[in-house]
C-alpha cells in the first residue's frame, strides 16, 4: 500500500527537474505522473477480478515484481518517453498491489479486527503521500532525479519477500474455473481511460476535446453494461450494484475523495496568493493534512472495530461537513490557524470515513469477489481524486477570476477558496444522504 502512494507523490516533486533535464515542456513532462495514474485507474478493477480468478497471492507477487522492474527501468531511462512508458508499466503493477492488498484483509484478518487493518492501510497510504515531496526533494538534491525511481527497487524487493513469506498460499483452483471477462475488461478500460483523459487534458479548460472524451466515456459505459449483462462470467456482476449499501459506499468514496482533492488543489494557491506566504512555508503547511491522516488511520480503525462501521462512517462525514463549512465562513483574518484547523478536521475525518467505509464493504464481501470489490473501492477513490482535480479546480478558477483586466487579488483568491469549499460542503451533504439511503437498503435486505 505504501509504494503506489509514494510513487505518485514523489514523482510530482520531480517535474521541474525533469523539464530541465529533458528540455521538454511541462505538457509533456506531466505524463510522467499522468501515465502512472491513468493505467492504475484503468486496470485496478480488472486486476482485482483477475486475482479472484487466478489467485490473489500469485498475482500480487507478479504485480510487485513488475512494479519493481519498471522502477529500475525508469531510473535508467535515456529519454522522457522511455520514462513515461516505464511509469505506465509501474501503474500495471500498482493496480494489482492496491486492489489485492485490500482484498487480503478479508482473507487474513479476523472480522473483529478488520477496522484496525483498514486503518493501518490508510495510514500507510497517507505516509506515502506525505513522505513523497520531502524524500523526493532530498534524493534529487543528493543523487539526481533517477534516485526517486531507484528507491523503489529495494523497497519492492522487500515487499515481494514479505508477501511471499507471510501471505497465505492460494487455494487450489477447481478444473471448472470461471473464464476471465476479456471483452468486459477492454470495454471498462476504454471507458475509464476516456473519462480520466477528459478530466486531465486541456490545460485547465474544458473544451471540445474534453467534451468528446466525456461522450466517449458515456458510450463506453453503456457498452460495458450491455457486455456485462451478456457475459457468462462478468468482470463486475451488475447485481452487486443493486445492493444499496454497496452502491452507496462506492458513490460516497468518490464524493469524499473529490472533496479531499480540493484541499490539495486549492490549498497552495490560497496560501501563496491569498495569504502571501513563501513557498517553503506553503510546502510545510501542505504536509499537515497527510500527516494528520497518517496518525489518524490506526486509531480510526480501532474505533470502527469498537463502535461499528456505520456509526463511524457517519461520524467521519459529519466531521468533513463541519471542516468544509468552517472554511466557507471563517474570516481570512484568522490567518494560518483559521485555515489549518478546518484542514485538520477534514483530513482526520476523511481517515475515519475511509477506514469505516472500507471495513463495511470488505467485511461482508463474498470470498470469490473480494478482489473485484476491492478494485471497485480503489477505482471510486481514484475517480474522485481525478474529478476533484478538474472540477474543484474549475470552481476555484471561476470564483477567483477578476472581473476586469487586472490580476487576481488576495481577496478574490479567498473568495475562490470559500466558493470551492461551499461546493465541497454540498458534496459531503450528498454523501450523508447516500449513507442514509444505503442504511435503508441494508435494513430491507436484513
């Protein structure tokens, strides 16, 4: 769980250096990050289902090995596009690592301790996100950009050894094993890639290319539903989505991840242009959220085990609502404390929600579908992060745009921040409504 999140955040810090080293524009260099995220998002559900079919331990080991080998290639890449290709292959391995790590919790951890395990996984993800910028900066300064990819090699070897040594062997498969849904996999991959590209291309503007890609994603989604309805062994059983609690959990995961991304997208602009803080101070303050999430994950998991996933999920959503609303109404005169306090509440509450939501879904997941369900959870989170980058960024830009030809002012930047978190408050309120809807469905099924 640590390695994919570290690999994402550590690559972001390298983009200015890579721009100089390869003499390439930012629009090309950003594919070092985008190629990894797009492949990961596109394949995570398929990786989870493939683990269900061929064996989770076997596929997890293959994913770690592929991730490690691709990291070694990235560290010696002679050109930008070799580096981008290596990062895409890294994304294939990371998809298996993320989907199957969560799936193994239901297989290896007693049900009464599932919350703690989910909380610890959340902690490791947050640690990777928080550690990336600082570790990446140190490695680049001391050894060059190659070191941020080379560091994954010894860590990947360690992860491979630990998984092989401690994870239970796959159970023997019956001769009548279900076939893998190749057509569904390709259709879903096309759909997700089109959607992700519609949200990330266009240099901050939603133009005709974005609209065409979004339309292609809609067509792909319709085709995927049709394919799955006819498949003998579907990648995603559509009957699962008729379960209100499952559907509500996936939708809530996407919505709260969209809100979390708002803190990462809007925060640097507000702190630097709204509060006029230096780059060093902004970097330090931006690390507070991931650090809070890292320290909150394990205690949140214990609370989930003690009080139940439903109660703690609601508590996490309420906390995020309070934090977002505070950022709308707290005056800018409150300074750094007036911004950081709600951020701490939002990120801490997000960690509680994630531990509770993942526990609620995975604790009762059928043994033969844990991989694909884990993949769906990871997919919903990633789609929320991708959507948050585009949609919440667009809200901020629209609200903070000057009405005349003059440049943006601190007051306009603050207005943009308030508008963004007003929208975020609405998304969390919608999540609370989905939580109530899901509980109603769970009671009916009971």
